[in-house]
C-alpha cells in the first residue's frame, strides 16, 4: 500500500494558500487568527469528506477518527497547522495532511485493523502568539488545566479563550483527551542534519529540553544628547549585553546547547531617547537537562549583574519550560524498520524543535518521522522539502501506523 503523493502535494498547496506570504511558498497563520480559522475550516472540510468522526475539544484541538464500532483507542498521528508569522507551508501542516492522506489510502484500499487510525491538529503548537508552545497538546494530555490555558494572553493582548470563541473552535470534547494506543508524528526536520548526511528519513529518538522566558529591564528614559554616559541607566545596553552573552554561553557549553534572543522591544523606541525599558525573550535548549539548567543559572547571574552595573531593575517571566523527552523504543524501531523495508536510508536523531509528539509521549508510546529540510531552513518562508522526500516520509508513516494498528 502507498499514499498518493500528488494528492498530498495538492492539499499542502491549497492549505499553504491560506495566509500565503506573497512571492514565497511560506505562510502566516498565527494561532487563533482569522487565517488559522480559515486553515482549520479547510482541513475539517477534508476530514468530513472522508467520513471521519470529528471531535473538537475545549482548547480547539481537532481529532478525526476512522468510523469504528466501539471506543477502541486509535493509533493517532497529527501535528499542527498554525505557523509562525514568517513560516513555511510544511512545518506542522505536513504531519496533519499526511495523516489525512494515510487514512484516505487505508479507507480506499481496505485493511484488517485491530484499531482505528486518527489524525489530529493541535492548537497553538508554535507558541509564537500565545506561550507556551505545544499549548493544545499540553492541555490534551492533562499537563495544564483548560481553565488556565484559556486565560493566556498573547503578544497582541488577545486572550486564548476569547479568540477560540471568536473563531468558533471552543469545542466540547472532554479534556484531558482520550489516551490513544500510540502516537506518531511526521515532521520536516527543520535543521541541516539529514540533508548534510544524504539520508532520507530520521527516526526521532526524542526532543531536547526547552526553556523560554521574557525579561523586562527598566532604567531611566532620558535625552540622548544631553545625558552623559556616566549618568545613564540604559536598559537597551543591558538587553544588548544579554543577547551577546547567551551566544557566548552557547559557544562555551558547546553543541547541542543553543540560545536565542528572538524578540526585543524598546520603549519608547525612538532615535533620540535612552529607552525607559527593554523587553526581550530568551530561548535556551539542550538535550541534557543538567546542562540546560546550568545555562539558565548562568544567564540569570549575568542578567542580574549586567542590570545592577547599569542601575537598572529586572523582572523575568517564565513562558515555557519542558524537560528533554525520550521517545518509545518500540515505536522508534518500527519507524526505522519501516523506512528500511521501503528501501529508504534512515538514521536515528534527536529533534531540535519542540513538537506535539513530546506531549503525547507522556501518555502513550510515541515517536516521530523526520524528512530533510532544504538548506536546513525553517521558521522562514523559504522552508522547503523535496516532493519525493515528503512522499517517502508519508509512506514510512503509513507503514508504521499499519504495523501499530494491526499488532495484537
Ligand atoms: C516550536 O515549534 C519550537 O520548537 O519553537
Ligand atoms: Mn512544527
Ligand atoms: Mn514551528
């Protein structure tokens, strides 16, 4: 049995046209915006056309399951269809549309299954508008109470619960959600490893730990021409020193430590005014929890000292914190053997990005399938994966899911 690669590509293009960034393959569908709603509506239409049982829960996760006579836990796949503001059309979307393609193939060809297949798209995986990332799947597995998630405020001041109501995706399916038999997620690698190694499939062994915080440094706003340097309390300088420090820290701790200041805002943000405040985010990640904690501690020490030296005060707010996750050996083995059976080169690797699968791993056997990313570029409209690799990944998923759905 094989999926229909052209049909998968057509759906990726159709979904990618919603929120399309002109002149690129990329899209902007931040979670719970009008564009996200339009993308959701399209995918739900496709789910309906396949005759699937569709559930929407209170955080807006959508789960579509093959019709089945009882409530046998399904082999679930899925991912997300929200994107960062300058995203690609594959990140997340591939895992959802490949799931749809796999179910359509199995329904058309027929197979003796012991349990149904289902495909989900989880709300706000990116966390780019509403932190933390993987919000929908976190609530699905009971990692955050729904009531708490609904009150989260976004970078634009919007509230999760209000936006879910507004776009019509505050559903009634119970949370935490039903525990699947197992979970597999197909995703583009979003990094350079598979392409560099000339390998088609990654059998993902786990996800590195993620630490996000927001820092607000407050100083003294003043005239840029008249205020001698010795008199300044400049939060912009503290933010700049912190930005440089986290890079130096990552260099010192070495691979796989990464560190990013991805958002920074000065207030009042004017050419001739020493800023009153600087607000910035820090994203630290490592596969080793102890080293990740060390990076957090070292950054906190530096921040305190840099602010004090400049006469500024500091407040920090935790946006996300997830420990490294190790996937299930049985499912990793199945991904690897499915790729080998289909004649694709395969290697084991950890994930640098966060994924919904890391939340599902808390409740059921879970692993992921990676496909190569051109030039290792993602979270960028230039994100691209060759059609042959997309199809290969979806066929590895199909084989893996069939194996999981037929075992005793
Ligand atoms: C979320 O997808 C992340 O890895 O930032
Ligand atoms: Mn993703
Ligand atoms: Mn992403």
